[in-house]
């Protein structure tokens, strides 16, 4: 993970130390908000009609992503009114790209979340491709179909990864994980911080900020 300076974001709001560490508003001029929130190819979970959307930019070789993943899943499940969008953004190693491709190929059999969780559960960093494939094989996915889908849809998967990267660039991001929680942008969060971020996002929406 690279520590990012959120002051680079053009529309950065006042920092809120009591709510999020180094957080600000995500939507700067020129950012295509709808493309980020509503890309039909992006894996989306939680409540489709939720009042808060969390967008997670992640890399399967990022230890901070792995540390945050269980807390993010817990908050989404317990809250019941959060829409969660995953943005595979493999920026750390070549194997990260392979992991993202495997996860996205699993969407064609509605098993993205199972593969995503299996990859996030691999301890450590700089995980190689064989280790990733072994974890995916143990996730319960139909591996033969997954590999066939990966081959058949590699162009679409590559296009989605390029869109994710372009969106990250438009937001001024420089590392993983990054979470957009409603209008807020933040780095590594734990369970309590996710809850505070969601509450603050709702407060801002209610206030029209």
C-alpha cells in the first residue's frame, strides 16, 4: 500500500479526524460519478437499493485490503442498507492482474464473491499465480468453467480493468485499498471506522452536503 495525500483531490472537503483518518470528498470536477458507481460489469453486492454505496478499489496482493475485507463484509451484512461495488485494481504485481482476472471470470457463474473471498484469505503479500489458482480451486467454483470463461471473456475483463484504472486515476488515487463511502474517500478502515464512515455519509446526504 502507498500512503496517499488526499489534498491532491480537487474537491477535497475539510478533514474529519473524528470520523475518518485523512478523508475527504471524492467527487472532483471531471470525475464520471455514474461510471464509477454504476458500471454494469462491476461486481456489486449488498442491498441493490441501499441508501449508501461503498466502492472498494482493491488488489489481491495488498495486505491492507486483506485486513479490511472481513470488516467491510461484516458492516455490509449487519447494516442491510449498503450497496457494495468492487473495483479490481491490480497495481502491485503481475500476479495481482491474474488474481483480478480469475475473480472477474467467476462472475460468469455468479461466483465472484466466493473467489474474491478465497483470494483475500491468502496470507501475506506478493502471492504468486499458482498459489492464487490453488485458493480459487478450493473456493467451490467450477474451475474448468472459470478457465473457459476467462479465455472466452478476456477482452471484456481487460476492458473492465482498464476502466477501473482510469477511474482510480480520475480520483487521484495512488494505492490500495481505497474506499468511497457515499461522498467520502478514505484509505484503510476497520469495522468501527467503516461504521462511522457510513453514518457520516448518511448525515451528509440528509443534510444535502
